[in-house]
């Protein structure tokens, strides 16, 4: 479980960090802000592509890899309305150094009754784990560009928290619904976390994966720089695998057809 860190006894303020490259977070008065991305049309790789490149439909993979923002999942806001809201409120709750402010978690009356119940349970779970942990949440942005590989690693990086005295914590929130046998935190999660936090957490990184509904938690403290070097090597190999699969581009009927936004024109679905 998470060790108690008393909000009222901790006096340290977050230390100022150097500004990273333009494709990395930039320090501002209230924390970090997402950088302006100059390479919006770079081929993108997501955690899903990195995990499933070997088994995924090559045609769908090619479209997702090349599509960038133009082919982002347009249903994401609807499907993840509750988790997105909880994370947004968690950011607001620690927009300044201190313990999370419970009043930042406002009952989302615009959502359906079931979603509101889920939100309240998730907010209680989050405050149960982190309510007495002082820090400030900073923004790592939606993408980390990797010019040497010609790609952008995109997706939700998690809640990046400066705990004071230079300590860096990445909170990965889960909201139930894990497949049987699936780990709360696995090697891919850790590698992606190391890649997304390279500039922000260059000397230390503590990763906490928390299921705020089921009250499960797994923690991992990275050994730097060795773990990040391993993650870099893994990422380079997986990007190569994604690019090879994208170059293949052949359609494959199967589970990837479900919800695929690129069905139109697919040879596997001609009437």
C-alpha cells in the first residue's frame, strides 16, 4: 500500500527544473504546460500499437500509425467521460502545491445517473489513496516527439506529480474492468512511463498504478538511468515492428474489425 505522507508536516516545495526541448514539457509558474507541437503530422505510436503490433490487422494499424490527430478516436470522450472527468478534477485539486482539495471533485450533473455514481466512487477512491499526499500536478502533454525515430508517442501519460525536494511520482489511474489475469502495472506500462517522463523525471521516478474503484495498488520505483536506457531500446525495436507492419498494410478480418473507423473501402468488408 502507499506509505502515509502527512500533508500537514511536509513543508518542502517543488524544485524548479530546467525547461526541456520544445517537444517536452516547459516549466511555468503553476507547473508545467503542454508544449506546442510542431510535428502534428508525425506518424504516431500509441501504447496499444506498441503492445499489439504483431497481432493487429495491418490495415488498421497502418491507418492509426499514419493518421495522427486526424484519425484520433472520436468516441473517446463519450466512452471515457467518467475517467476523463476524474483525472481532470484531480489535476485541478492539486494545481498548486498541497494536498488534493476535495472540493475540486464536483458532482458531474451533466452525466447519466450511473456515470455520476461511478464518478463519486472513483473520486472517493482517489482521495482515499492520495488525499494526504502533498504535491502539485504538472502537465506532460498528450505527445512526446521522438525525432530520431520520426514518430510521436501519444496518449494519456497519467498524473505527473511533484512531491517536493525533487521527488517525482507518476499516478496511473485505473477504473475497474480489467481482464482476468491482467496486471495493474506491467513492463509495457513502466517502459512507456519512462519514455513520457524523460525530461521531467530525469533522476528519479516513482510509479503508482491505482484502481480507484477496486482499491488495488501496485508501486514501482525505477532505477535510473539504467531502466530508461532499457525502455529506449525496447521502444526503438517496437517502433520498427510497428513500421514494418504498417508497410505491409494488408487487411485481416477479426476482432480488430469491431469499432474500426477505417472499415470503408476495406477489402475484407466488400458486399
